[in-house]
């Protein structure tokens, strides 16, 4: 079973150190990795010519998504984060997204995501 998890590290070097532990003897990665970097928390603003008016605000942590081939590695547990499904990136399989969403709602059952408001009738 493939399992999606999201992680944050202090910087890219720390992420690369953890990622290198996921290489086999030939140096190939044994898991699917997406290095997202420092995620934009607040978008910047720009004028009509594309000049920056207000700089974007970036996360202070370096984000990495992993699609594990089986259970996530225990040594990565300290870096796990639970973005509201599914954050800024998602792997393609609906069963993987469903597993992440179910785990998120198990951990955060009172979140708005897991308890959406009832739709209102529009007349």
C-alpha cells in the first residue's frame, strides 16, 4: 500500500540528509519524493508591469512530500506535518488521497475540513 505524508525540515540540506537515507545500494531512491521548498504562505503583490510591490511571505520550513511504498519510515516521524488535505501538492492516486484524508480527519476530527457546513439552499 502506498501512503502519502508531508514533512518539514529546517532547510534543504536537512531534507537532503533525510532523503539520502531512502537510497538503495545503487544510490536510487526507494520512495517517491517531491521537494516543495519554502511554501508561499502569503502571495506577493505586483504592479501592472510585474514589478514586486509586496514580497511574498514564505514558510520558515522546507517542505517535502513522500509517497511511501508501505509504512512511512519511523526516523521521518519527527518531521511530519498535517496540512489540510492535501496542501499545495498531491500525488495522483485517489486511494492515496483518501488514505491521507481519512488519517487527517482521525487526527483532527473537529477541523472544519472534516466537518463542512451544510449547503444552503439558493433561491
